[in-house]
C-alpha cells in the first residue's frame, strides 16, 4: 500500500515499480485481510501527523525559544507484550520512506510467500505420509523420473524468487542511496558507553548523550533505559546525513522506527541517511555488543520543525550557516584586491636573505 502511494509519478513508467505494484495487487487480492489490517494504522498515522504539524506552526512563531519535547510526543518506541501482545511481536510502525517501503515488503510480500510455501510443503508431507503409508500402499512404485514435475518444481521457485527480487533490489537501492549534497550532517560518535553528536556545519560543540537515571525518567514520564539527558535533535521532513564513528570499540547506531542501523567502527566513517516524516521522539539502542554497559547507551532522536531545530542550535551555543553566509561575502570583499598579502609574503623572503648574507660574512671572516 504505502509502496504504491509513495511513488505515484513513477508507478507506471518504471517497470520495476509497475511489477511490484502488480505483485501488491495480487497479494492484496489473495491475502486481503493482511493488507487491509495494515492500512488502518496508516490512516491513524496520517491523522496523528496533522496534529503535530499544527503544533509545529505554533512553534514557528516562537522561534527564539526551544523546549525539549515531552512524553506526549514519543513516536518511535518498543512496546511490551503486556501492553500490546501482537504489537510486541512485530516491527515498530515506520516513520521514514524507506522504513514504510521495507515494512510493506515484509508484510505484503515476504510473510505471505513464506506462509503459503510452508503450508503447501506441510500439506504435501501430510498427504504423502497418509497416502503412501505401508498399510495403504504395500507395493511401492519404482518411478524415479517425471519430466513434467521436475520442470514445474524448478520453474515455479524461480518465478517466486523473481517476484521477491524486484521490490527487494529496489528497496536495497533506496536504502543505500546517498543523501542530498546539502543535507544536514550529523556525526554520531559511539563511546563506551554513551553517544556523542556533532553538527559540523553549525559551529557547536559535541552534544554528549548519556542515559537518564531511572528515577528521573519515571518522574518525567519518559521510558526508563531509553530516555537520555541530551537528545540528538534534527529537523523533520528533511534528509539528514548520518556519519558514524567508533571512538573506542565498534558500536552500532540503530533506531528501529526509522529503519536505520549503521555500525560505528573505529578508524572509518560509515554514512547513511535518515528522513523523518513526523515530529516526535524516536528511541533506539546501541546494536553491537560493545562491553559491560552496552545495554545502557540508548539513543533518543528528537525530530522538530526547522525553526525549532535552529533555536536548539542557538541554545547549544552554535551558529546558523545562513548567518555565516551573510557574513562571508563581507569578509571576502576585503582581501579582494589580493596584492597586499602577496607583498607581505615577499617581505619575509627578503628578510630571510639577510641572515644568509650575514652567514657568508661570517664564513669570509
Ligand atoms: Cu555500544
């Protein structure tokens, strides 16, 4: 469903998407209940999205102030089996385009295919056990070849794999597409055992994010062991370039509700992109066993409208790139004549000749 909705323009021109849509239509026809069950939450999400956007507009007016989002704005969070048994056994609802596409792939293609094949093979086994048991079939057949059946059991799996491959490769390509050239960059540093967030374009220090003590989290109505003291704040509805580093050992930056997981490896930069549909708080955890307190370095990502994000940057002592750009042309005008620095450069050269002459004099003596 979301897969088709996401690409209304290219749906009919792009053969891969067209085939995927055909598969979706077929799957929905055959597995209708699964598909419709998925649509209902999508509508709820749309309804929910409308409300925070209004809140975002209100925030636009109050540009200068930033207040961290409260517990009512938690969007991406795991649920316990006691709260929601089925929900706890499924993927978290997705809030990024690739996440929606991946969840669609799982719910509409993979699960139905797996279920049908498993039931079919189980049925065949039960049939063979019953039909060809010794009592019912005392003299076994000596048949060893049947060309028709052999062709069928080769060709049918190939077709099934092709049907899976088309949307799967499309998804893989989308997941690893580079972010926009001017996407906001966040450097995510994994430490034993906390996270550090750097915003190289905003002239601010690293934001260090530690797990919030359990009592404090409960007091504030935030989930214990997921809440942090300083969240990673990013603008909503924009591409964000995430670059991960391991500052000591390998960590992994993972936020399930945004379909994002990227290793943070010492000595190399890994890069991925995030696009968040909806303002709110998204929780994740380190997903690489990194030592004793691996389980206590949660990730809390806060997506807010651009104006709120900029207010946050200013509250952290950062500067906005737009302000720098305005200042930059003025600075560029001053050395535009250009000759002055060059002359200044010549002077030291002359000055350096002097000691050489002195040295010659000294040698001559
Ligand atoms: Cu870690």
